[in-house]
C-alpha cells in the first residue's frame, strides 16, 4: 500500500478558496431565486388589489345605473324629468343616500323636441363615489321629417343618442369610482363607466 502524503499549506489554501467560491455561487443563485419570487409575489398582490378596486368602481357604477333606471320608471319622477329647465326635480335616493342634481338642463329645439340632462353625485357608504347622468329625449311633439333623430351629447360614453320620432328615449351614463367623491383627484382613483340606452 501506498502511503498518502499530507498536503502542504499552499495546497490547503487553494482548496479552501475553491470551497468559498462554490459557497458564494450557491448563495448568489439562491438569493436571486428568492428575490425573483418576492418580485413576482409583490406584482401578484398589486394586481389582485387593482382588480378588487376596479370591481368596487364597477359595482358603484352599476348602483348608479340601476338607481336612475329605477327612478326613470316611476311615473311621478318621469313627470318631473319631462318639464322645462325652469325647475329642478326633487331629490332622489340612491343606495340609501339622497341627492339632488348637480346639473340639470332642458333644451328645446325648433322642431318641437326636448333634450333633458340631469347629473347626480352620490357618496355610497362614504367610501365610493358614483356620478350618474341621465339624458331624456322627448320627441312626442316632434315636427321634423326624420323617422330617427340623432341627438348630440358631449363628455359621455356615446357621442349621440338615436331616438325614434314620437317617442321618449333615455340614455344613462354612470361613472363609478373606488374612492369618495372628494378624493377623485387621487392617483389611486379608478373609474368604470356603464352606459345604457332605451
């Protein structure tokens, strides 16, 4: 049998340096994987929060739409909506919150039709805002020659409302937010809009 010779100090140091190098490489790889997982987890959390906030804004918009659709169907409310712009409709309730129109207008046209606009703002449960707007086109006394009248509107989800002669048409635009009405200038405010025309 051969006798093993002990390593000299210089060779021992080179082996110790090699072990340190391998340890640093392994620690670096594990750290890189850990940081990548942390980054992915953080991103997933942010996306989940944004999806939740977006859903809250959408639900607020849905509440505003259903609220105005309900009030549009009430005979006493539609009677208030369909009058000249000299008066303002009574307050309405939306999500247990009462509100009067922020803006109201009734525009007569020379061919006998009217276009009414009522814009509301509600703070729902103190943490979400909804700003629904209702347009009502009254063409019951329309004297023009067109069967369908295209009414121009601005700053809404549609540019025009199409309404048949002799009818009353309605369009509702409801903007829901994930923040209270006094915090809509926040960088975290998310808006979702729902539109219906009938």
